[in-house]
């Protein structure tokens, strides 16, 4: 067994005996305990950080909460967080009207000069920053939200309250690295892998509701889908 693999096995064993929030031994102590170079320990610790099993807190490292598992469905992240017993929250970053770009105009079936509402928010779970959500809505359909919508609450609930019913969506997921701005908003680093989701949602009549681009911390969020074979 290679040294990196052996050290990783030892660290997994240590984690099995600890609880969420417990302090994890520092790099130097682990190197001495297992008789290996600090670089070997550093590599294993980085893997655990990326996987979301440990996290930096101040100058130390502690055992993380389990990842927030989000369903791939026509539901908001709020519903996924509540399903796991986590408290959802949002921090408003940007709320503005912008002119539709050619790509947005096509996706939302608008003219190039039509107005689009842009809502950017940091998503929280139990106070932790887990994602950055950027939503584009056609102004002519949801312009009243400027006066009525509380951006700290669920956008999907507000949309449904207008009588609009979600019918279908296409969603794409890819692995990316955050920009310095995005990493700062998520209290992460540009080296931490992120999950980027791009969603276009339609109502039951086939009319576009939204285009959403979301960035989630790969160490704090995972996604799942229910599959079946109907053939």
C-alpha cells in the first residue's frame, strides 16, 4: 500500500471516531504520529477538505457537517435544505433590471432590448455559505416582484403564488473553479472545486419562467436524482 493511501486510510479511521465540530489533529502532529513527511499528510488533508469531511475554522481544522444533498428536481434549494433538517437562508448581492443579452433573449423568448430582472443571492444552510445563485426573470411577467418580493425568502414560492406552475426544466451540471469574486462571496478559495448548474425552466404552457446559473461549493453540497427504467 502506498504511503498516501495508507495515510488516507488512517485519517478516515480517525474521522470515524469523531463527531461534527470536533477538532481534527494538525498537520505537524499527524506527520509525527504516522512517521511521514508533512507533504504526504497535507495532500491527504486537502482531499478531505475537498470532499467536505473537514473544514478550516480559525487556525484549526474541525469535522464538517454532512454535505447538503439537493434533489435534481423542479424544487428550490429551500425544500432540499428543510428535507435534511437544515435551516435555509439567503443574502442579497444584486437585484437590478438589465437589458437582455442575445443568449438571455433567446432563452426567455424576449426581444434583445427587453428588460430582464437579475437577482443574485448567496445561499445559506445553517448559516454556512453553500452557493451563489444568479436568476434572470422576464420583467414583463414578474415586474411586480420589485415591490412585493422579499429576497431573503423562496423565489419559487413567490412565483407559484402568482399562479404560475412549473412544468419542465433542462439543467446542466459541470465542475468549475470559482472566480476571485465568487470565491470571496462563498468564503472559499479559487482552488476549491465548485459545481455549476445552469437551468432553464418553463411553465406548464411551455413559456419560459427563468434562467438560473448557480455555483455550489463542492465541499458542502452534493446532488442526487431518482432514476427509473420505463422501457
